[in-house]
């Protein structure tokens, strides 16, 4: 008897699905097939077009809110109709365990000199409370002198100011190296940097506002509460850009630096004047969010370079708002993800499955191909006979030139409600396979693109 729900585990799942539909040239569609996964701890679940697929699909991550029934995007990049009954959509799904790094976006930076001739505000009162390995500072500042900046997004106000806090008799060894902002009395103000010069603590404040939505101007006084701790961070950003680079527990959500309405001619760019330091231990990988009609550069973020992202549209009038998430940076040990300048648009990226074999000249990656395999209509779930769990295999991202062996991946628990005709090879659910293949007409359900929301968590 067919089980109500198929359950299995695998390092890589390849979808080779067919359906009675035609993709017109340039057509973009979303579909679901009832495929779900169990949320993996500390891993990002990725999908990418296989190099054997005629239909294009982006390299992206699956939003955790979609784990119950994963949506996939496909597009016909050719000038001819694409018959999905004879030319299957081929995708690879896999999970990458990222490093559980502590991220600091507001380090206390020591400087030798500072111009003390022009005090940037009126009265500033500060109270210090010391709790051993924590120093809390409550600051009340008035008559702040704001200086206007030119923001990248023309519909926004942007002003900067400095707040000088006299450390009084506070021991310098209690001014620890990492800061957390516990409270700021104005919602549009944040602290971008904290500098320590002698007995002076300098807070670099930024006021930002969209004047088309909120015509409130900058505040003349502020109440601020910060805490300083000696915690050592694995990743330290050079400055806090909290409206654009939002730090999560072990990752960074990257947001648009301006409002964008796409055309199909001119690429648009988001640049972040920010670098990170990891003492040469980690490399960042920026994985784009699925943005319909927009192709975004995926790439390696090395700690010696600012983050720079390019987007181009293949649909007109697609809107991206200032501070809207466009992707996530995850960090990996440099032994797994070497630094480099590898960049590719996520809709152009392709993946392939490989097997590592030994040769006199060292390990060789041999691509696993299924070119002679007939296109099936009957739904089927199977393994590949020679790819047993003890075989060393992996996923290669062709344009990024990044390889992930199964030693650097985690298996996923998959589930699918099968049809009556689904053929399934027996797989013990507790034993992860290297590669499983779900193929045939598994019951694709197309989703209207305009009904699919992408405002979600990283």
C-alpha cells in the first residue's frame, strides 16, 4: 500500500519534473509540487538549475516559511516555445551548513587623535553602571548639531552628528570592545560607529528618514542607552548600517540601498561601504533572494573588499524599495570557501553533481550525467545505483566555481504526498542517501506570480 506521505533523506535531491504546459519565450512562472522539508538546524537550503535543464531557474535560498511546500521559479530564456512534457525542469536542492559566527556591527574602535575644538552639541550627561564584564552607559544629550549628507536614495533625508561622552572616572579597562544599543529615543536615529580617544567616547549618529512618508525632522535631543561587553566576535563589521545590512544570529540580511524601478536595459547597483574582519578565518557567500523579474549577482564576499551587488531586470517595472531584503550573506570557513572574485547573476548560474575519484595526479571531479535517461511521465522517486552513501560526491556551482563535497553539506529530510501511480524505491528514512531523483509528472501546481509574496525572513 502506498504511504500517505513519502519521507526520505538525502544530501542532494534532483527534481526532473514534467507537466503538460508550454513555456513561451521569456515567460516566467512559479510552481509548487507538494515537496516539503524538515527545517535543518544552522544550514541554508539552496536550489539551483542543473546544467541539463532547458528551463532556467535561479540559484537562491528557500525561505523557511516555504519549507512546508517549496515554491520554485522557472523561465524560458530561449526564443522558442518550451514543451515541459518532453523537456523536464531539472533542479538540484541541497543544504549548506554555515558557520555559527558571532557578528558585531558596532565595535569600539580606538583612535589616537581627534579634533576637540568644536563640540558638536550642547549639554551631555552620562551615567555609568559597571557590572563586572558589562558596562552600561545612559546618555542624555541636547542641542545636537546635525550635518546634512547626500544619500544614495534621493527621497531620503540623511544627517550625521557626533555625540561626545566624557568617561569621567570610568576605568578604561571597563570600556569593552563591543557595543550594543539598548535604547535610542528616536526611531530614525542609529549609531554607525563608536570611537575611543583617550577619555572621550565618540558616538557617530545617523538620522535617516523618507520625507515622502514622514516629514518629521531630526531631533535636537536624544536619550541613548548602550552596553559594552568584552565578547569576542568572529565577524566584525567596519560600521553599523542597520537599515541596509541587518545582522541576524549567524548571518546578515542585505537590503537595497535605494528605490529601484527596473528597466530591461540598464543594470542597477547597490554598494555598501563596509568591510568585515574575521582574522582570516571566514569567507562570506551572498545568496540572492528570489525577486521575480530580477537577476541578482551571487558571489563571494572576502573580508578585504566592500560588498557590491549588481541587479538587472528581464521584466519591466519591477519595483524594489529602499531597505527591502535582496539576499543574505552566510559565512563559511576559508578551508571550505576560499576567497575570490567569483560573481555571477543568480538566474545565469548552473549546478552539476560530481563524484570525486582518485587519479595519479590527485583527486578528479567527474560530472554525473543522465543524458541517456528517457523522460518519464509516471512519477518516480529513486536513487542512483552507483552513488551509494559511502561515495564521495558533491555539488559544483559552475560560474561561481565553488564546489561543496557532501562532507561539507548536511542531508535534508524530504516529504511528498504521492499520487496513486508514484513509484518509489525503498529508502530507510533514517539513512541519508547521497542523491535521490524525483521525476515525472508529480502534479505541478502553477502559482500566479503577482500573488506570491517575497517579504519574509532571511
